[in-house]
């Protein structure tokens, strides 16, 4: 599994290995296990933070392939330096040397083929307070990790209302659908519905009203979705114009509307059967992408692809993520569309503004 973050959710002190390691869970959105995390650096002085990338540590026999893939991704995106952090991978040896040294050497050699120096490489068995960390190059380099909860990254991420999960599996479980019998029942209802579920001939207006009503229910503390609501909302999100209005809620990412809408997309992703669930999953991915949470965006896109392999928005966002388009660029598109007045049918929270 791979997590790529074009800009990171906050800046970290790249000169302090302990602080860098402590920040990793808050930059990724979860505590990694048996992972290699690569910090890409840009500009001639290599002081500007670029791509943050996490991949599972490769099994024996695939180390060289993994090293080359990491180097290629950094080279193609104009990076001029890198820092590598290994989390897990086994215990240190009797001399205190970190594990997976051969893999780190291969990463360094692959980067060198593209003229990208590996400035530093560090290891920790896990990210937690008082855990002993070490460097790959200097045997005297190491120490005890500070409490990750006291890091600047933790303060920024927590202050923004974002959650850092105990593991990637925990993050994945947020997307687990409701009971199979519930989804099967709703799939039958959708299959048997030949006409739109509203009397209003203006389907876009009716769809917007349906989504606004769901936001209002969630605002009032009633996030539950009935069978009838699930069918209506699935229809609403299938309308291109409604989906476009939904996407415009993603920026600014720290707004109350953006947070409420993203919560609704996740709820619907779990409550609506495939293939219709792909609409809500793509909206969740888009919202997470805009706020820089690429781990969540990647999981949502993977689930959307499973729900509907031909889903257009999912493919578009997946290409942007694979090309490492910065979240700020995606947010700029949303803000520009809002400024151009394309949301006359805009979404609103109950008692709030668009």
C-alpha cells in the first residue's frame, strides 16, 4: 500500500531526526507500521518540503524494485534531495544497528542514479514517546523519541479538527459498509425505481434539496439514513450538476460546511450500495484531497474503484493523486468555480450559509 502526500498537511523540522519521526503519524493521518517514509526536498538548497510518501517495507526479493520506484517518483516530480525514515521492520541488532540496512542502501543508490542525494536516514521500531531511534549512517546518532502528541505537527493537525488514527487498518475501517442485508434491500429499491423519486420536474433543484435536507438532519444530531433517504440521495448524487455543487463545498477546507459535507459523504459511502456508492466515495476522496489528507483520499478512491470501475470522477482524482498534484491546486479549482458563480444552486447547512 502506498500513501503519497504532495505537500504534507504541515511543515516539519527536517533538521531534527527525532522531531521528524515524531511528526510522521500526524502528517500521514495514521501511525505507520513496517513502513518506509520518504520526505522529498526541493530547490537548490533542499530546504523546501515536497512530497511525503509512505510505502510498505518490501519483502525479500522486491527491495530493489521498491527502491527504484521511490527514486523514479521523486525524480519525475523535480525533487533535489530526500530523507528516509523506516518505521518497524524488526528490532535493532545486538550492536544497536537498525534493521533493513540493505534496503536503505538500495534506496540511496537508486536516488543517486537520478542525482538525488539521500541527506539522512533514520529508524524507529514504532512512533511513541521514549522509544529509542537510530540513524543508519552514524552509529552515535540516536536517542529517545519525544512524545509525538507534543509535536508541532500534532498541534496543527489536531487544531484543524483532524483525527490521527492508530493504524491504516483503523482508517480503512471507517469505510466499512453497513449490514449486507441493508445494502441488498436498498439495491433492490434502486433497481426497481424507473422514474426519479421526486415530483419536481427540476431534478437538479430537487436533488440539491435532498442533500440539503440530509445536511440539516445531521446538523440536528440525526445522521441515520433510512432506506427511502438512501435511494433519494443516491439519485441526487448521480446528477452531474448536483455532484458539482457538492464538490464546491470542499473549500475552504476548514469551514463548517466543508466538515459537515465531508462527514455526510462518508456516511453515504457506507449506506448506499454499489455501484451508486462510488459517487459518495469520490466526493469523500475529493474533500479529503482538498484538505491535504491523501491517506483518506487514497482509501476512498480505492473503494470507489471497487464499487464502480468505470467511474469518471474517481479516475480523474486517481490520476491527480498519482501525478502528485498539490492539494492547494485542487482547492484553487474549487474556489475559482465558486467565485465564477457556478453554484447558484449551492448547498447550505441548516441555519448556515453556503
